[in-house]
C-alpha cells in the first residue's frame, strides 16, 4: 500500500491545528512513524512492525535507576504504554517503512497523545509471535528514543540497530533462592532434552513436527535399577522449552533435600506458533494429545526406568497448563493416575473468565446491563477488561495471543483455513455456532456430564484441582462450576479453594515459593507408593 509522505502528513497536521481554533471538532491528522533498517541485520526480512510510546517521566520513574532499557506493554498496566502496529512484507538494509500510528493502535491512535516528552521504541517481530513470546531471539529493535510531541511537529526516524540475542536456556528468574541457584550445575546433569518427531503431527502438518521435553531424573538414579513414578508437567501461557530452568532447579534441589520424593519429572513443551496447543487434538493445531499418549510417553518409557503404568503416571500444570493436564486426565483416564491442576483455564464454559458463553446474545465485552466484563484483577481492583485485553492483542499481531490461542485449540476451521473466531473483536458478540462446537468438543464439565458412566471406572477420584479465591483471571468461578458438576455426579474429587490466593502466589507459603508443589508431590508419591510417603 502506498503511504502518504511524512511531509504531506505534517502539512495536514499544521492545517488541522490551525483549524482547531475555529472548529474544535476538526479531525486530528494521523501521526506517521518512519522506521529504518539500520544495522540490525545485513539481510532483508519481514515481520510485524510495532512501535511503543510511553510518557518519559512515568517510564523513568518506574525504571531501575531511572534508566529505561525497553518500552513495552505490561498486561497489569495495559494502557500505560501506547502501541501501534502493521505488517511489513519486506524491508532491506538501508530501507525504511512508514507506520500509520492511528491505523492499528492501542489504547488509541498516536494522534491523541498529549504534547510532551515521550520515549519511543520500535520492534520488528520477525516470527509474528510477539503476543506469546514478547521480544525474543532474531527480533530487530531500535534504541529507546526520546521524542518530543508537539502540535503538528515531526517525529524522528526510529532505527532498527540491534538484533535480540539468543536466550540462555539456563538463565534463572530473579526470584530463585541462592541455594537453588547453587544447585543448578548438578540439576543440569540430571536434566535431559528429549525430542521425538511425531508421525501423527508430521502427517497432519505436512512437515516434521516433534514433541519435546526436559526429563529430570532424581538423585541416585544413575546408581541403581529402581523404577520411579513420573510427573508430566505442562507450563502456562508464555512458557516454553527454553523457560524451564527455574522449575528444573527447584524440583531437583527439593528432591536432593528430601523435601520432595524421588520421582522422574517430565517438563513438556506445549508452546507453538499459535500459542499453547495444550495437548488437545485440534483441527487447527493437530493431534497433540494423540502424539503425547501414543508416541511420546511409550517412547520415553523405553529410555528411562519409569513405572510404566497408570498408577505411576501423574499430571501437574498451572493456568493454561492446568487446563491441559485437566484435559489430558479426563480425555485419557486409563493412561494417567491423577492430575493436580492448579488455577486451570475455564473447564466449564458457563463461566469463561466471567462470561457465560451459552447465554442468549452472549457478549465477551459487556454484561447484559452494559457494564464491562473484567478479566484481570489485583487486590480487588480491576486492572483490565476482556475488551482491553482483546484490543491490545489484536494490535500486537494475529498469532500467539491468549484469546486467539483458545480459538486455535477449541474452534472449528473456517473457510480461510484459520480457526473461526469465538467472538467479534469489534463488538464482542459471541458466535453461538462456534460456542456449540467448543461445548461439544472441549468443555470439560460438559464431557463429564454426558459421559460419566463411561468415564467413572477410570476417572473417579483422579481429579485434583487447586485455585485461589482471588484468582487474578477469575478462574475460581469456573472451578466452582466444575466442582458442582462432579458433586452432582457423586464423583470423588479433590477441589480446593485457597482463601485470598491469586494466580501468582498460589504455590507460596511464607518464604517458600514452591510449598504447594512439594505437598502435591508427596500426595502423588503416596498414591504410587502407598505407605512410603512423607510422614
């Protein structure tokens, strides 16, 4: 598409500012940001171009020592930083592209930014996955650039000068205690990357696709011939194969101190180009559940001394990983001996983070009374609405976002080859036909209600779910409905609601950030080795 030259836009802006003295309703001129490829790479490339802008004083106040290393979005302060985006089909070194910062922008077009001092930064997201990974290896970025916005003034060119380096797989989060950091070298010796190309996934995609995980063996594994129970762990949204260092170090350290029993831990990667595939068999993502249960797990059990039976296979996951493990347990009850799912994504779509998807004229943005539907809360305060989250996600890109990720897992495929949207991104209107497909295929509570007589012999008593009553994303509501369903079916279940706990402190007790995981591990071990648990 041909873009209006910057000087012409600035002329329009000057005319508009002059006319404003006579007509307050005169439209503001669009702000155009020029971005050049200037040193970040010596090759041509493409991607999703994003420009971020934040008030300089607020950004510096929030930064360590007042030095702003990056200008980026924050889901817990979604409107603090403005962002505009466009797709770039090709840009070569030395070339530049213009981005209309009022065309696709959040929370509003850049023309609405008040005059003042700002910090800008440009990112070329070469993988079109900013919604999931943020800035990662291979993305091209500019320096944080001071910009003074004035009425009708020009904006400086942002220069893509750097490439984001590869991330160190063994980089530990800052919250990891020193004792665990000291144990990392030994933990790494017990962590093995295991990748298997899946025949089922490869046939679906028409190109090689693999299942991969880190397998962590307990202390003493190499010295004997004993078999061990196995815990299959799935990460939450935003996690991945390269972000398990903290989990690996924590689990191995706890086992070495007998704070957790000796088991084999398999840290699965459930990330992909479309978000988390959640090990569900999907018409969009492919047969991930089939690949895991019929190919990967049997393969691992030939390579490690695993129990290799239902009573010794357990599941644990948090958030999106919580849904994945809940799904795997209810979909394959003969394979797994129990799931301990924490703060899972909605398991009953009568409460999809506060939205009853089955209600007549359901809307993802507004309640029936017109009030906004919240999505993120903290200490009782609403941080972001469902609409805010959806609109920000749309600007960041078409792939990898949390809401789009649900559709890639749950939705039927549309005529364009992409999953059909569950709701209209402009109006929030829910598509009842798409929701009917979701219900029939992925509503876990519905599956239990309609198939319990068949599922009961293999599933009764295997569902353990733990969530905080102040969950950040309102996921306690759906958990309550799941418990009601299980109770109505007279099913044995263990669903716990921890008072005041949020999505992010559920596992914490005092100074121990892994306290809940330690309890869960002993509960699993007692089931696999009755009478040998912690006393």
